[in-house]
């Protein structure tokens, strides 16, 4: 055993010493005898760290950096939306995979959310990959990167929420799992034995992954960590390590066969659930609803049954999605009745679902019903504030609904000011406060805040801006609506030229607007005299 760290030398990257012949304990052992003994015992030749360069590791890192560099080059060439296009078409979308776009399970592993994201993964591959490659060889290392990344994608497909998933983290966690098998696994009788020391390190790795997912949203707004992909990759890495680092002959061969069978069962079972029949996943039931509805004259009883199954497993999230799907089918009154008859458990979630109905009422010509719904939304938001009095989003929403209803404006001003105090500089909150001032007839204050809401975001120090493209997307999603309301205020004030400029900016961001905002933008453009701008 290694005196410094208590590891088996073979697991630390060096060939195990062969036993001396029994006939002469002091006799030297030939190199060929030692190599044969090592091969029989280990099955995998763990070469010294100085034996060769980890070329496959460098190749993988180069691929990740090349893809990221391409996005930056395209952005510099005037195509800043290239990354978003790639994420939409090649990132992992669970719904798209269920639709048959299985290539996303692999293409998502070479895409990243920005420079910081790819840098972290590249450093992790360098730290762990170079050691793993020297243990198992370049070809098997590359195969592991693909398999571990695929395993992480399968786990994401099976257990994550909706959203676009990208990154090599599944493959990275797989390399970590294989590394821990080699370093902390005990080698005995020609196979890997995963004892208490190994499981302590696995628990430590799991704790770090959980801490990463808990802390990341506080550091990078708009970013969610895919724990499911991380843990899936880690599991595939442990199984892969137990297989690859186990001897091919003797007792090791039998253990190797059992590990291979277990790994195959894991892959087939996880793949079958993730891709074919995830019966405990509410979003899969609603995906089936969409497929049934696309067929035309659909069975409404079947759709209702699928919606109920989704709500059983998904709770409020599923209920909100059910309302959105019904609204998408044009079932405005039915959705409103469902929202009232089957309220969501959380009051704030019920209010958010009500906003979807509000959005649809504008578009479908139910404008006369908007005031009544706004009164309900105000009442719901106030109830939610009673339980969450310091939630800045709820406070802002309570102010916004009052401003749209154009009543209780003193309370609206108090709420909007407080929301901005809690989150200074938030563009949507600036817009709300500006609009509240506008409907109160306070033009100077109104245009100060409405103009501030469309200013570019304040630059953070470079160390905090690395790879934060998600924040820029979030800013754009608010920016379109902010330009719209600035344009409406300018128009009502008689500043036609400035209103037209604001409308043009809002039109450029039309894809980021809610449905009712697009309707308001069309009305503004018509009022400006061009039927559009």
C-alpha cells in the first residue's frame, strides 16, 4: 500500500508488484514474469503518469473550445443569435426527443451556455480525463466520454423538468466516477471492490454536486443546474470504472461479466423509461395530450384523463400547463372555468395561471372581461403577499395589476417603489414603477423610470460577466415589453416620433413579447398612422 495515502499502487497509476517465486523469496523476478503476473491480476495495465501525453483528453477539450469559439466568432461577425439557434435545434429538449429527435442526446453534450460554463467543464476534463486516459487508453477514453455523456442525457430525459439542457457535465461526472473507482476502489482477486473509502468519496462528490445546484442560481441568474444529468453521468462512470478496471481472466472475468450485465440493465432500463414510457412524469402526459390534439377530431375523454394524470403527478406546474394548452386550443371560457373550479394549491401559482388567461382575453376579443379578471388577480396576489410579504416579484405584480386596472393607485405606487427597493435596477420593475407614475398623471417621474427600463444593463466586473449569456437573454425578454409601454406613454403624450422609435424597437423584439403585448403593439403601430412601423 502507498504509505502516503493508503491507496493500492495499481489504482494510483502504477503497475502492481508481482509476487516473488515461492522457491526463492530473495530471487529477482524477470520483467516478463512481472508483466505476465500484473496482466493476470489486473486485466487493465495502468501505465505510469509519464508514459504518454493524454492526446484524447486534449482532443475532447479542443472540441468543446472550438464549438464555443465558433459562437463567439459568429457573434463578432454580426450573428449574436447563433448560440440561441444552436441551443434550440441541438440542445436537449425532452419534448423534441420524445418527438424522435434522438440526436439531441449527444449534440447537447458539446454545447455550453457560455465561456464560463465551457471553461469549468474543460478544466474538469483536464484534471480527471488525463489520468483516466492513461489508465484505459485513448480509444476507450473517447468511448467513455460519449457513453457517460449519453448516460447523463438519458438521466436528464428521465428526471428533469422542461427546459433546454446543454453541457458536458454528464461526461465530466462520469470521468469523476471512473476516477474514484480507480483511486479509491480496492483491488482484490482480480476485480474492483468498492469499499467504505470509495463510498465516502462518492458521498462527498454528491454533496458537492448538490451544493453546486443550490448556489449557482445565486451567482448566475437564469441558470439552473441539471442534477439529473450529473448523477446519471456519475452512475455510468462508476459502472464503467468497475468494468474497465476489472481483470479479464479468472474470477475477475466473472465479476466483469456481472458488472457488464448490470451496466447494460441500467442503460436499457433508464433508456426505456426516459424515451418510451415515463409513467410518473407529468410533462410526458401533457406531451401525449398535444400529440392527441394534433390528430384533429380528438377524444376529449382521453385528453381529460391524460390531463388528470398529469395533474396528479405534477401538481400546480401541471395544472398551469393544462390551462396554457387549453388556451392554445382557443378554449378561453373553458380554461377560465377550469381555473376557477380547480384552483391551484399555491395562491401565487393560481395568480400566475390567471395571468395566462388575462393574456388570452386581450387576443381573443374578450376585452370587456379583462377588468373583472384583473380584480381577481389583485385579490389573489394580495393573498399571496400575506404569506410571502418580501417577495419582490409578487409585490411588483400587485402594483402592475392595479396600474392596468387603473385603481387603488396610491397602493400601486407604494408597492412598485418597494419592489424596486428590494431589487434595484431590475428592468421590469423600473417599467412597472414608470407605468404606475404614468397612469397617475406624473409624467416627469414616469418617463424617468420608463426610459431607465430600456437602458442597457449595467456592466459587471469581467470576472462576473464570463459566460452570462443567460442574463442577456433575460434582459431582452423584458426589454421588448419595456419599449412597448414607453411607446404607449409617448404616444398618449403626443410625442409621435419618439413613440415610433420605441415601437420599432419593440417590434424587433416581438418574439419576446406576451400575446397581449403583441396585440397592444399592433394597436400602437396602427395609431402611429402606418398600420405598422
